[in-house]
C-alpha cells in the first residue's frame, strides 16, 4: 500500500519537475495542427467552416486560457479598426471611413456556433476580433489538447488585404479568414485586437479542404493534394479538364507554416515555372491589357529566387505562388497576394519584396507587432539588392540605398514625428512614422550594420541568422547575438540606440591645424548616437588614406575592406564629445578630410562632414 502510494504520487512529480527544468533551459515554441473543411457559397459570399485544432503546449507554463483571432470582425462599423482608421492623423487611403459605411451584406464576420475541448463544450466570449476561451481543463507543459469548432463567416467587401471584389476584379482574396489561435511565447499571450496591422501565430501544419463553385480556380498556401480529382492541371498549368458537378473540393496541405491564405476567381490564368534546384513558382492572374507585364514575370522571378537563395538562404518549401489579389502586396507562407495592374518594374518590385518576406517573416517569424522593422526593413534591404541584381548597374549600390531607405529615414527624422522602433506597430501616432521606421529605418539598420562590422561579416550574419532561426520566432536579441558571434564585436549599444531611441548620428570635422609639423584634426560628435568613424583624407597629389576610429564599446575593429591604406586610431570613448587625431606631414599636402565617403553612415547632417583646404 505504502509502496504503491509512493509510486503514484512521486513518479509524476519527479517527471514534471525534470520536464519543467529542461524546458526552461532553452528556446521553445507552441505547435498547432489545423484541419479545416470549408463550404463556400459564392452567391452570398458566406461560408460554413469546421475546424479541428490540435494544440501542443511546449511552454514551461500551465495554460488556463487560450485566445483566437477573428480578423473578419474588424470589418464592421464601430470596430476598433474602423474607429482607429477614422481618428488617426494620416489614415491609410485604402481604409479611411470605408468600414463605417458597410451595410449588413458587406461587413465581415465570424460567428462561432460550437467550440469544444477534447469533445466537451467550453466557455468562451467574443470580444471584437478576439475569442477568450476559459479552458475546461488546463493544458500542462508538454501536453496537447484538441479543439473543435464550427463557425459561419461572411467575406467583407475588400477593404484591407482580405475581402471580396478587389479593385482589379478578383472575387476572393482570403487572408486572415479563419478563427486562428493566438501565439503564446515567453512574453505570454499575443491576443492583440486586429486594427489593421501585424500578424503573429504559432507554427504548425494545415490541412484545408475548400468546397467552392466549380467555375472557380483556387490558389493557396501549401500543396494541392487532388489535382486529378478536381480535373485541374495544377502541376501542369493549362491542361484544364472539363469538371463535373456543381462544386469542387480543393484539398491543400501545408507543413510547418504559421498562416494559410487562399484566393479564388473564375478567370485566373495559371502559369507554372521551375526554379532550377528550387521551388515551383505559380502565377495566378486575370489576363487583360493591364496585366500584360505578367508574361515577363516568371523569368524574372526565377532569376530573383536564384539570387535570393544564394545570398539569404535556401527556400525550403516546394511551391511559391504569386497571386493577383488583395490591395497592394502582402506576404503569406508559400504565397503572396499582389495587385497586378502595374508597370514591369513595379510588378517585379512588389513580387521580389513579398517573396523575400518568405525569409523575413515567413521563416524568420519575428513578432511583427514588436519587430515589424525586422520584417519590413530586412525585406526592403534585400529587395534593393535583388532589384539591383535584376535591373541595376554595377557600383550602384550606395545610390540605391541613399535614394530609398536612407532618404526615407532622413525624412522621418526631419518630420519630427519619429518614434522609437520598439513602439508596438499598432500604436504609432501616425501611419507614416510606422512605415518609415519599419521600412526605411529598418533597412538602414542592416545596411549600416555592414558599415559597423564590415560587409562580409554582415552578409554572413544574415545567412547564419536564417539558418539558425528559420521555422522559429527570433527576436531582436537573437539577431544581435548572431551578429556579435559572427563579427566578434559587441553590438548591443547600436541596437539600444537605433531601436529603443530616436537619437541620431551627426559628426562633423572641427578644427584642422598645423601642430609640430603635422596636422591635428578635431572631430566633433554633434548627435547623441555614437558610431565608429571612417575618415578619408585626400591629398593634393590625388592619393587617399583612411583613418578609422573605432568605439571602445565595440571591443574591437572591423576588418579593412577598403582598397585604401587604413590607419587604425585609438578607440573613441562615447562620453567624449570631441576626438583628435594626427595626419603626418604638411597642411599644404591635404586637399580634403571627409567623414564617411560611402554614405552608409546614417549621418543626419552631412554639411559638416567634409573639410576642404582652401
Ligand atoms: Zn513588406
């Protein structure tokens, strides 16, 4: 009796304690397995859904609640998204007051008919775009539970990203279209109301069966399982077979993704091309004079994928679909929705940008609410390089950045509306401060990292970051650690300033005087943000020499990647507003002294960067 008691009571205890201990040691992430059946009615734009969701709690915590997102509920008058769109100083032109004007047949909604945990009804309440669920039984660390749900939904008129009848006549752009479990991570639950921006969700597998009118062509995340059954040559575009029955069920499977998008239109043309050694690319668009540039898109997309895979990491999924739909360009796993009436440059630009989100968001799934700049900024940076590879001239790199991301960042600083990039994406005071921070300042962060640690170390950092953190939810610290380990330099200071503050860089050349037969140069830090400096001295005979002043807080120097001779000066301590160094020889020999001749240092005032000998 006693023996049995001990066995029963203590064995599980020991197990739980050890399990808890080992889980707390390292990284963990939750896991989902969705199975959904959707019965879609194209007459009234509504659908019935049933969803089975196996949820595995890999956290060290016992969970007593779970939360789901109901994104379509945002498309109703007086929703948080509607009010936010009408009250923000600079509303998104695609939204403005359009939600307020929707009538009952045009709004979006999800109604939950039934929600069970392991077969028994659970209590839940719906609060706008979020379901709060009180679990029947808590989910212990390491254990799984299965939720089953039936729901009915109406697809809203397309306002933002998702919806029906987009402005180019695509019937259904189905993003954020199903009740979706919120993510739980080391910061807890992320059940933010949907007010128009940013997504974050658990990794897992999706099986989605979509039953829809047989005249429709469906494009989606994942791999179509039954091309023969539906009589549609998915692998073999163009060989459409006559279909039978009023509806068809399209069966898709996607493994190890964190979202599922689909789109449907009766007039989609479907083109397929292979990236040699890479994924199959699918293009879905309506043929019209406005989409004639799509004919050139497959070839350029193959070239883009080859360049991206070589420089930023291998694309691990079998397919990627470029789908005409939505309201601009938005990334989803294995697919993107883009508007298609574009010039060639714009069409390729948006395709490259959204495809690159497969790396920075699709695979490196940072929480967009907190690290939108790691998605948009890194994507913008890599897009600029890819577009240069496709369209640019050699040696154009610096101009490309200065004309884009750097200029956007300088405009943001000048506007006086800059907020720290650590601001939650939904809570920026203005849309423009959000987008310039996320896209421009985010891209500059990575271009400028090359200035700090060297381009080779920066490029290696990006690849290593991808290989170590793909299929996970990295945050800023994870990226910084990779950059530090790759470069051997301390970099926390850079991100403390660049991300958590709006402090700016401004250096100038101060006094230049002869001293003891040499030239003494004073450099002045005018801005609060300290940086290592490359100072290029041009001599009257046309020769140049580089003087490099590292920061003491870097604990090291970047390698010399410049073809110029480089003098490594003593460390500059950030507390010191001025810094002096000496150039050997006569003042008369010097033509000019310039701080950063590359343009990669985001110095907000370049007027004081150059001293010229007159
Ligand atoms: Zn983007």
